[in-house]
């Protein structure tokens, strides 16, 4: 949401140097989603192993 807001603000004010912020934050957000997804799948695998045991 902040990334989109910064893009719109940079466009409205005509300040292209602000575009550095969304360029960085989009990759940080993507990395956070990847780490979260990996944790979720790891938890699912743990649950699957535990359900087979007992």
C-alpha cells in the first residue's frame, strides 16, 4: 500500500527520485512473502509427518 502511494505521489509531484523507495520496498515485500510462504509449507510438512505417526 505504501509502495503504491509513493508511486502516485512521485507521479503527482513530478519527483522521479522518490521512485527509489518503491523499487526497494517491492523487493522487501516480495522477500517477506517468500519467507512467510516457506514457513507455512514447512509447518504443513510437519503436520503431515505428525499425522502419519499417530
